[in-house]
C-alpha cells in the first residue's frame, strides 16, 4: 500500500476474502480514469484470473470488456472505461494445487 501511495495512486477498493471457485464483486467505474485491477491468492492457488464486465442498461445484460488469462497465482489488468457505469469483476480460480479446494484472495482497484 505504501508503494502505491508513494506513486500517487488512489486505491478505490480493497477486498480480502475466501474463494472456492468464482467470486464476483461490483464497482462503479468512471470514464475519467484508467484503473488497474489486481488479484492475488495464497499458496493453494495455481491459476487465478480476472474478467471485467460492463452492465448495458439498454440490453439489461453484462458484456465482457477485459480479461486476464495468465496462468499464475495473481492477475493484473488495466481498464479505461468507455462510459461511466457499473462493472462486475469476476475472480476465477481455474486451478488449485493438489489438496486445496479454497483459498484466500486479495483484490485491489486503483487509479492515478
């Protein structure tokens, strides 16, 4: 957190919870900022990913706008929203290490 503060980044959301497969969180994001979204997991996770969806009021559905598919125990993506709207951020554990079925994860959303 201190490093982000030193870089003059503004943290707009911090979340720490358990994940058993998929976890969703929601956040209003504005087109005025480029956001960085990071997720990391404990030692039980081999592969965790992020997907970000924008809510379309007209169609009344979520549309995928960005995803991270790296096979790591962390994921990072940047997003410059085209519109100010509500976004769904999906944290997905694609693979646990043997013997694990749940993990702790941390999620950070910040901008300049």
